[in-house]
């Protein structure tokens, strides 16, 4: 009897995936446990093995195509030559987004009806994109401060000046009413716009564009961050710390072949600070409107990938010393970039750290990673003048910005956490214990 192979749910947040490669062809036999295909999900490229045996009779979704979870990928049969006559694929539930804006009778819905329809469909829609019409007849010209100024010059003088790259506005003509004659060109200055590098004009009409399909990871990132920013009442608390002691102790360790990063110190300091401020190590359950008090300190570290962003997790971070954290963070980041993280290594977490200091960013505000209630944005260390004992001296400053969910955390609690974090980072010897 024919049966259907469907797209499995390969990660907690997966809604669709791109079929990267089939490892079986039409007509081939599948044994239980055989490698069937590879799928690019929102987290990584994952291999999927067969659960049942059978024969591949028809592949529906080809390599490079996208399929939703539970969508039909291929038709299989128990016997090699079993007929497919009369077999119909099961219908996958699909939400028609365009139909939401119209009633069954075909007329456009009112704003109230449309709002109700969107609510019933579980969908919040942004205004549709209306591209600019490319200006096909647009003529490009380089801007010039001489545009609009009328210069009296003979046709021959204008032609010679253009050919030789001369600026007619730099000379006074000897002809009638100051008209510039060709004999006057020997006094003209070079035209800066012409002689300081000849530039090509753009070949595309203004408003030209192309659409690039999002990969599965980028789709989920966009959806989750839009939901987080739309529904979580964010507020932000920023504190600058004196990074001079941190820089000195790190250099001492590196000079003695102990390679640790500034981010390793930040993770260690956060882990210890979360022990003292458990309210920051919290989350929010939107289903029953309840606060989540995490019992363990599991810190997610934002890692940039070519296709998006992932947050591998350091479990029980407060029990690990600086060297152990450094080794684990490097290992997690490497396997994240190779797409080899297990679900348990990126699913969950109680607090997140995002560091853009290595890109020269001095300060930014991060979006909370639900269901967590806080995320720390770490800027780069800056060389700035600071006041010490009444004198202005060279110093080093690092900005820390905590984004918090106001449903769970108040401003005083956020400020208290940052003060504790500041104390630990300005006294980094404490982090070596």
C-alpha cells in the first residue's frame, strides 16, 4: 500500500525546512535506519534517517525546495512494483493569507472585520511592500555648483573647454560683454569634476531591486525577534565600567600563554552576578501569564553565522572557572559555525549575552530572547579621557546595556544587577577564584 514520507520537525522552533540533498533516488529501496535526506532548518543542516522500510516511488519535493513541517516529500510503497493508480496525496492545512482580507462573498472586509479575521487566523500582518517603479527615463548627472549659472562663452570656447577639461567659470572673457573666447582658454583652470578621476555613470535605473528568499534560519530569527519586540515591554539600562583593570589582567594571562577573551570575563562575571540577583535569571510564561524563576544559571552566547544567528548555551555557568568557560565557549562557537550543535546545546537558557565589541561597536540595545526576561549587550573597550583624583588621565571604558522585560524585572533590580556586574569586572582578580 502506498504511503507518504513527510517533512519531520527537526528542531523545537522549526516550521519549515529546505531539502538540501536526497540520499535515495526514485526506484531505490529504503531500509529502516538508512540515511534519507539532509534538511536545512532554522538552526542547522540536519540528517534524517528512515524509520520504516519501503521503496521510493516518487519524489515530490526536489533538492533546493522548501517544505513545511508534515508536508509530503515523497511517495513510498511496501512492494517494489506496487501500483500508484488512484493514490492521492493528503491535503496539508495551509493558511491563505490573501483570503484573510476578503469575505466569502468576495468583497473587501471593513477594518473591524479585517482585524477580527486576522485575530481568528492567528496572524499579524505588516503593510505589503510596494516597490518603487524604476525611473527608466531618468538621466544621471554628477552634481555641480555651477549648474544654473549662465556663462557667456562662444560655441568654440565651450567645445574646446569641454574637450580639454577646463573650467570656464575660472576665467574672465575678453569678448563683448565679457564673453569668453577661445583665446581666453589659456588662462582657465582645470575642471575639478572632470580631472579628479573620471567616473562611470550608473547603469541601473533608480528604484531597481531584486528579492532574495530568506533561508530557514533567517525566517525564524525574523519571526521570533518581531514577536519579541512587539509583545515584550522592553526597557534598557546602560552602565559604563572602568575596563583598565580588566585589560591589564587579561594581558598578563595572555603573556603567560593563558588565552582568555574579554567576553570570557563577562560570562564569568554575569554567572556570579546572577547568583546574587536571581530575579534577573528569570523568564515569562505567556500562556498562563506567570513568571519563570530558573533554578540553574544557563547562559546563552550569541554567535554570528553566515546565515543568521544562534545562541549556544553554557550550562551551569556559575560552577565553571574562567579557563573552563573559555574552552567551552570556543568549542560551542566552533560547532555552531559548523552546524554541529545538538538541540540540548542551543535550546533553552536562562540569560543571554550578545557582544559586538570585536566589531568596534561601543554601545547597542539587544532584543530579549523569549522566554528569558533579560539580555546583556556588551560594547567594545574604548580609549577615552577619564577623571581620576581630580585630574584628566587616559582611561579605558566599556559600556554594558541590559535589556529587560518589565513584566518581570523593575528598573531598580536591573540597576542593582549592573552595579554588581560592574564591581566584579572592575576587580577582575575576583573572577580568577
